[in-house]
């Protein structure tokens, strides 16, 4: 029923030419949410948490840090680099204070900011892991969020233990992966 509704919205979008980008974005988000184990409310809250975190960190630290914030079911991963342990702790507190955050995994590394080349390599590793998830077919790849930072792959999602084990095994045997950290919520 949900798919039919989404298709109807997409067809209707043609007659609403000036509104097409808004409708298309809504349809895209709806399709993503349909395959997600999070509630639609948690999905929207995760987007809001990430937006607020980036805004607050950017205002306070500008270009002195490289920080990624990923929220999945209101569990937040902070990854990247901070210049000091004090800055790392401050960023953790800042993110923890955002409304609806349940848990924060502060995985910031105290070091200088990584190069664009290193970040590009991390993006490639993330893509490779996701591709291998889809090819393997031992679980629905949409149930596992993959974040790579400096060769470390973080796995997030709401999964069964067998799915977590399969995802970890696939990620750990992917080229360029130095280690895998599981940040899952378990269904069983």
C-alpha cells in the first residue's frame, strides 16, 4: 500500500512542475524509510540530530576540527579528528545535549585534520563495504549503516545477531579496512 501511494505521488508530481523537487525528495525519503527498521519518527529525529550537531560544531570550532556526526535510532557516532582531548570532550558534551540523543559514541581521534586524500579513501572503503553487503545477500544491506574514518569501519543499525556477524565478517575482509567497530542495536 505504501509503495502504491509513493508511486501515485510520483505520477502527480508531473502535473505540479514547480513542486517536483520537493515531491521527489519526499518520495526518495519515503522509499528509504520503507526499507528501514527505524520508525519514521526516529528517522526524522536522526536527520535533525545530525543537522543540529553539524551546525553547533561548525559555529564553535569552524575549520579547527574534522568531525562527522552519524545518528541511527538516536544513537550518535562522532568520528573524525580533534586537536586536543579537551576539544574531543567538549564536542561529545555538545552533541549529548541535543534533544532526542539517547547515546553518544565519541570516537574522535586527537590529531591533526586528515587530508582530502585520506577522506576520499575512506569514502571508497565505505562504498566497497556496501557493495559487498549487497552482493553477499546474507542480510538486507539497508539495515546496516556504514561509516569509515581513517580505515576504521563503524557499523550501525537495528539487526539480528546473525546479521551483525555477517556484516562484521564482510566488512573486516574488505580491502582497506583496518578494523571494524560494531555499534548495533540487537533485535534478538
